[in-house]
C-alpha cells in the first residue's frame, strides 16, 4: 500500500515553522510601542494611530530588501546583522520625508526552514527596529522548496511612518544659498554589492577571511557592517532646526538620488575633497579599475545621508549632529541652475 503524502514530504515543515514563531515572540516584544494592539499571530498586525498630537497626519510607506549583501552573510555563515540592514533600508527612506517610522513588517523566504538561522535573522530585525524606534507588528516566513538552493534565503521589509502634512520634507523649499551637510555612513551599507563581490572575489581573488592593509577587520566583516540607521538623529535635527531637504544615498549613489528632491531651478554643488572616503571604497575602485564617476553613481562613498539646510543654521546643526554621535561634513551648497547644467556637479 502506498504511503499517504504529507506537506512535509513536499519539503514544507509546518511544525518547524510554528517552532520558529514561538522562538521569536519574546524578541518581537522588545520592539513594542504603546500604539500596538494585540500580539503576534493574527492575520494582520494592529496599530492604533495616535492623532492627538498630529492635526493632519500623512502616512509614509517604504519597502526594500538588502540585495546581494545576503551572499556575504551566507558566505560568512553570519546572519545576526543582515536584519538591521533590512530595517535600515526602509526606515531611512521614510525619515527623509520627515516621517517618524511607526511599525515594520518582514518577509523571509527560503527553500527549507532553518530555525536557528531564522532566529539570528530576526535578532537583527529586532535590533534595527529598536534603533529606529518602530514596532515589529507582523511578518511572513515562506518555505518554498525547489525555488531556492540549499542555504539560500531572501528578505523584504515594509515600513509605515507618519508626518504632519505641513511638515513634509520634499525639497520644494530648497533655495539658492542653502548648505549641504553630509552625514557619514557606516560602510558600504546595502547597495553595490553585485559589483563589490565581482571585483573583490572574482577579479581580486580574495577570500572572505582575508585581511587587507588599511582595514581593521577581514574583508568579510567590513562588507557585512550593518547599514546605519539615522532615524533618531534626524528626528532630533528636524525638531530643532530648519531642514529643507534630505537625501538617502542609496541605490544610484549621488547622481540619481540628489535630483529626486532638487527643484528644477537649483543645482547641488558638491566639494570633491570635503569628506573622508572609507578605505574599502578605494580598494574596490583600484582593484576593479572603476572610474570615480561610476563609483559615485553606485556607492555611498562614505556618506549615508545628506541634509540641505539654511546657511545660517549649518554650523549649529553640525555641532548638534556631533553631540548625537554623528560625523558630518560641510559638503557643498545650492546654486542657481541654468537649463543646460546638470542637477549635481562635483568641483
């Protein structure tokens, strides 16, 4: 007699998935906010939007992943920080519009559930949510045998924030004479890893545990540095100063991201030698024989955020950023743009 088949025979272990949920429940509680309603396990996450202090609330949402940085985590068998990257990529996009991140949801997809690895990933997600001050109110873990190779997984994140309607930061108030302040990144963050991996591991024939001159850690540790979360620092600056524009230097680097907030009549002038470029970017550029313009289009080159502020407030804002633990640079200024001029220029 033929044996009856089960879902487990097809590669999906429901019991293991349930065990995973039970193990991460205590972690998720660490991110709770007073607006969170109910617990983990419902069909949808509940969040009561407190509008007592907000007259005209506008919700701001973002979704993102971490790209092929996942390959570095898999090469190193280190999965406890990649979740920070996931949260960072979403909340950093929300804060640039002046919005406070409220809650986060995650999506983990894999070929076969590995509970220990899944818990490590969630530890990073929880830490990222704590850094951003948002609640983790739900998520999905999908086991999809046949779609992923053994050990592979993918991540996606979803964040919702809120901002007062008349306090949205969209760049429309940027004007000639404003100053550009760059805020240091923690490293490569989560963009450009397809090129970085090709250069370092294919062209350069490096191994993940190689030590390179000028780096404090192995190349693997350097590449896996978590993306910096700027939420709390920027909320402080927004609350106390005039901020006319914020740019997240993410995919597309300087050339694609700065124009997203720049009025047509203005252009950003960036001073080439105004900030310190971390050594890892010099290694990639030299080893891959990459043009500097290409580097600036792909990587953050040591600047994770840029804020555009009135010139008279720039000095005080930089002093405040330093007190908040951020390293900042006076990177440039805004000037009038003629029709035939680019939106971003390096001088």
